[in-house]
C-alpha cells in the first residue's frame, strides 16, 4: 500500500499498486472490472485517496482489505474477513497526492483490529484531521491494536487503512 504521512506518525494507506492491477482485471469477488466514465465526479477513490473528477474513468470493484492484510501477516480473521465495494481509477494513477487525512470532511468510523484479525472495537470520529489524529492515537495506545480501518458511516464502506508505527 502507498502511505500518506500524517502529523501523528500514522499514515493513510492507499491500496497498493500491485493489488490495484489485479483488481482492475478481476476483483476480490472474482468478477471482471467494469470501467465507466464518472459523469458527476465525487466517488471516493481508494487508489489515490481523493474524490473523482467529472469525466474520469473509474471502476467499482469488490475489495477484501482484511483478507489481504491477513495474507501478509498470517492472521486468521475468520468471519471478520469481509469484502465490499470500492472505487478505483480504471487505469494506473499517480497514487495519493499527500493529504494526510483523506476523506476527513465527514463523520467516519475507525474500526480497530488485533493481530489475529478480529475486531477489537470502533469509534465514531467527527469531521477534521485533528479528530482523526486523536482517534488513531487512542486506537494505537492499546497495544493489542495492530491496524485500523477508516470506514464511511453511511454504508460502512472501507476508505483506507492505518497501521501501527506508520
């Protein structure tokens, strides 16, 4: 994953370029990607951690973020291994431009996971980068927390990941 540094030492992690290349072919549900032109813009892109612009070619694919992390670490998340929809550019993009707390302009949920891949809790976070920094610091003050997922409140969609020590 590509990281975007924050002021607290925790980084937003975009989906890694190699994973994106696979998702653009076939998503985590086994379906081929179906790119389209985003006429309105505003889709939260997980490849570059920004909103789409009108006219950009994007795809909505199924992504299993915890499954991919578990494969790297040997964790066994069991029933917590979920997959859901994410927007990505239809073709390779430049990645994140440097915003330290992307998508922080709305209420979000910071969901905590342990090293075994199981949920340890969550917290509703209000708008603003400082609130996200506080939520990450709170999460990682617990030594049992290995990573957190930032998710949309409305639909529960995965937005990005933050890992301990990054």
